[in-house]
């Protein structure tokens, strides 16, 4: 077992971990309905404060400027102030069923929520009536959301094994995929918006090509029968994976190349991953009740080595191509085939009638 750079025992089962884009602030939600604010320094992880926006497990949280949005199995959506650690707005019955997925769609105002029964809602928090779309499109829980760079396309992965695609501005369904072999647990947009990757319950990354949503374009097996419960896009080609067996895996997907593992949580399933504020570490939370920080130095070295190998292969290919070209330029002796006058005449006759056609 690799040792993390630093870690902290949280005291209860964590469900999500996020870092603020512009502030050096990390938050973890847990089964008690609490949100714990953390300080992550070069040497340690420590608790700053704890508050409780929910009466039941707090399943997902996201930072949005000076606010923290959170959802819970108590069916509520809560907006809290990150400075005062107080609730600003609480939507008590945001859904009829327990909430599972949360995503900022665009502008810090439009958000998506998904619940245990497959219902998706789109929210515009500037409006007096903030719910602007309700869609019961799936037959099982909404596990994860992702959006394109413009915030115009919303993607929803579901436990029914399908990916749905929504136009968030027109508030309508664009497409829904065929059913995959296992429940889809995560989704993210990669390759500059040309691909969507979904981790599933069988340990496979399902790859969709943009605008070709009917069926997957590729399958990347990671670890057989080990569900991929969390995915973090580290680059357009490299994913960090949190898996049910407690291992934090790293893989390049175009082409598929497993990279060295970051570490593990001693066989305890991993619930969430986040990139640290300084982008030097990966934070992981698991069923061992720990948040652990893993250095990305080894990952960066592996990526650089992979890039060098790819560059070397391209150079070799170009060299081979140049050699082939030079060989093609040389006059080659050909074994001449004797053609009888009868064959020549037959060919000329065939060409004549071909010209008349």
C-alpha cells in the first residue's frame, strides 16, 4: 500500500469532496448531513469548521463563487454562504425522492439535480420559480452529470445504463443512448468536447462520440467486476479513477494505457475525488472515513514518458515512410509478361465498345 502525502480521519462516512476554484478551500460532505470545511497545506489536512445544512446524508456538494450548493437524501437543495457557514436558501422538497446528483450548468445560476428515481430538474436560481424543467426520462437513479464548455449541453448518466443528452437552453431532450451492459456511475467530457466517458458498475469506461449518442464507440476495461465510482478528468486524455476496491487508478484512454496507481484506501470503496487547489495533489475520500492526499508527481512523470514514447513512434514512422519513399523513387526492374497479339486485339476491341457505352 502506497502512503499518501497526508491524510485526515473524518469520523463518519464521506460522500463528496470538492475544492474551490479561486479560494484555497476544500469541503467534504458526509452521511450525517454535515459539510466539513478543510485546510489543505503542504504538510497537513486539518478541519476548519463544520455545519449541518441537512437532516440526512449530504450526497453532493459544489462551490459556486461565494456559495456552496448541497443536496441530500432528505430531498432538499440548500444554498449556503461559505463565509458565514450559514444557510441562505433551502428548498425543502426539491424532489419527490432522495437526491443523488448535482451539477452547475452555467453562469453560477443554472443548475441540474437528479434523484433516486431518475427524475432530472433544471434550476435557474435567478427566478422566483426556480424550477424550469422537470424530466422523468430514466428508469433508475441519476448518478452523475456533466456539461459542455458552453453550458448548452447537459449529460446525465443513470443506473439504468443509459446516457441522456439535453439542450439546457431549450430545455429539451436531444438524445438518449442505448442501454449499456451495466449501470453508468460517472460521466465526463474529454478530448476537447469530442468524447464523453462513463464509468460503469463492471469496471469499464464506456466511450461515446459527440453527436453519435445511440451506442458507445469504444469500451475500455479497467478492472473486471470492480465498479468505477468516481472519475476525475486530469487532462483531455488522462483520467483518475476511484474504484470499489479502494484503489485510486490512473489511465490514459486514447490510446488506453494504464498508468501507475496513485494509492488506495485499504480495500474500502472510494466515494469521491478532487484536484487540490494548487493542482499538485489528488484528494480522495473512502469508506475508511479518511480523506487522503496523493502527489501527482509520479503521474506527471508517467504522462511525460508516454508522450515521449508516442513522439518517438511518430518519428520512427516518419523515418520509415521517408525510406519507403526513397525506395519508391528508385527504378525497379519488372518481370515482363508476354502478351500475344491476340490478347492485344481482344483488349482493343473491349476498349472500343467500352467507349461507345
